[in-house]
């Protein structure tokens, strides 16, 4: 258990921390920094002909997405006469069984809705077709809803609305659960304003960005994280000893790897512990074909540091929790987050959490004594996948990895002190 709150700076001496950062330390001349990948070789590797072709077609793909969205909005347009009711039938639709963070967030929300709604109907689009929906309607399993709640991002609306005939949803008050991690509302989402009456978002950061584009009323509903009662995973599964100082990071690198900032996690751990075999970092990561180059960069940056490993297993919800519970610290040096579900879960578990002090997580981190905010500066948005497109100049955060390394060493030293006190027969404080 941490002593005091890392979040409240009154309980820390920033001057002492700065002195510690500037103090001379032994530097491994073989240490490879993330900055080395920002030079010409990285550009050469990332911008291969196939990727250049992908970027050339990106504007056309965005236009096609906008056109498809407008077609959906025209056919399933919301009713101006619909009214929000506190009772009645509620229909919840979305890719609820997805194994990513959005899927877990949808399941958290569905559990809350089961407690709140007396008459709840659920449709998981991953397991339904238009034909199966029509059979459920014919059998009386589904009836026209008074309220429709869509637990999906707009890029999945093409899977949601075509399952139903327009008249089935015509009089429903429509709510969408939306989350966005940048300070603007994407043009590809504008069609949503004609489909929904309101939206929910898990953070003010996300809600205000979306509302700025859609102009819809919104409610801020942080994900209701509930930690399942499961034991920690066995550390031996990953070659970690019981007394090792274990850091964890979880990130989905299939969409925008640069936003999750995986290279900074490796560099911070190297700065903190070098090759110390008793201080291990496990990074649970997922890639897709287009982001395999980032996997290669990570492995190159890790090099012969045997105390840093990638974990590419696909976990169930309970396994994610068991994985989180076995750590000594959770690390998230992200550049931007719309909520930060893994951060919230780790905080609820009670792990010390080092997270970039910007975007949505700063809204709830002050509520936890085990939150360790990492200072960051604003930098221009750069992303080789060009995930985000706006007429405005976009920025996101660049966390201070030297500060993160210093805090990691502090936490490691605290663990050593607690273990020493226990061995000496003194009670832990």
C-alpha cells in the first residue's frame, strides 16, 4: 500500500524530484532510445510502397464512410416526436462480445443497465443477422423499444441499424455511448446527429469534443468498473519471480500505436532499471497487419533487455483482471485517452498507476491515492497511420519519461522497504 497520495503535490517535494532527475547516473552506452526510431531509418521502414498506397487511398475511404453514414441516417432518421421515458422497453445493441477495451466498456455499461432497467432487450451484433432478428421479433422476443441504447462507435453503426426495419426503431428515444480521444469531433461522425437524440460519454474530455461537432445533449457516465473476484495470475507463467518488481502495461496497437506510445514505456523502464533482472515489465499488446512494423520496432528497442517482454495472448475479462492483479505498478504513458479503461481498472484494484497527466484520466485520478500523474508537454500530433483528420492543428501529450523512470524507482524502493520491514518482524504501515 502506498504511503500518502502521489497526486497531491503538497505531499511531494518537486524540487527534490528535479534534483534527482539532474543528478549524474551511470548510463549504459548501449541504451537505445525511442528517439532513435524517429530518424530516417524509421521513416524508411514505415513508409513502404504498400503503406504509401494505403495513405493515398485514405481520403477516399473517409469520403466513403461519410457517404455510408449519411445513407444510414437518411433511412433510420430519428423521430422528432420521440420522448425519453423512465420506464418502458429498452433495447441495447452493439458489438458487446468484442475482446477489446470498447467491448469491455460495453459489458460494464450493460451490467449497469440491467440494474437500472426493468424491461431490457439485448442484441449483440456479433451474433445476430437481420434474419435472426426478424425471427426474434416474430417469436415476441423483441418488441419495438421505447428507448434504444447503442453501445458502439459510429464506425460500427453499419452493423447495428441494418439489423432492424426502420419502423421498428421509429419511435424510440435513441442514445449512443460514444468515446473520443482527441479534441475535435471527426467529420466521419457528423451523420450521428440525425440518428441519435443524445449521447453518453465516459469523460468530460471526450463529451465536449463530440458535442462540439454533433451539437447533441450529452450525459457524462464514467464506465462503472467492477473488479471481479479472481486471484492474480501465476507470475511463473511469464518467468517472473514472486519477489520481482513487476510493471504492467496493456495496450491495443491495432488502430493508432503512436497514441498509446509503446516505445516510451520501454524507454522509461530502461532508464529506471537498465537490465536489472529483478525488475520486469510485461507489455500486453495486440497488433494487426498494418501495425506489425511497430511490433518490430518494439522488439528492436527491447533488444537484449531480458527484463522487458511482450505478451500477445488474447484474454477474457477475468484473465485481464487476473493479469492486472499480479503487478506491482501499472504504466500508461499514453499521448491521449478518451477514458483509459485499463487505468481505471488498475486504480480500482489498488495498483500504483503511473499515467500521463493529460486528457480523460486526469478527471478521475485525483480520486485515488495510488495515482501517479506523469507531467507532459503538448506536441504536434504525428501518426504514420493518419488516424485523425481535422482542419484544426492537432496536439497531444508527450509524457516526461525521465520523471516516470524516477517514480518507478521510488515505487521499487518502497516495495523493498516493505519487504525488509516484514522480514524484520515489524508490521507493515
